[in-house]
């Protein structure tokens, strides 16, 4: 027998998923392909910079650890 809480949970998730899909489609339709290309370039530059800064942080941390050990 189907429990009522399982049924309502499924309906709730389905409605939320449908709503999210609708708004995601609206977001995608709101920009031209040229704008998406610019967003992609800016995003890749941002993540490249973030990767560089993260690597730099851990390299400095490693160098300080080596200096503290006397290597």
C-alpha cells in the first residue's frame, strides 16, 4: 500500500524540479550566444586566477613549513 507521506514527497520533488527547470530555461533564453561566450571567457579567467592563487597559497605554506624544519 502506498503511504501518503511518500506520495506527497514525490509530488513535492517533482514540482520543485519542474519549477527549477522552467527558471533555468528562462535564464538560458535570456542571453545571446555572444553573451554566453563572454560569460564563458570571464568565468574561465576567474577560475584560472583562483587556481593560481590557491596553488600560490599552498606553495607559500609548504615553503614556510620547510623553513621551520631547517631544510
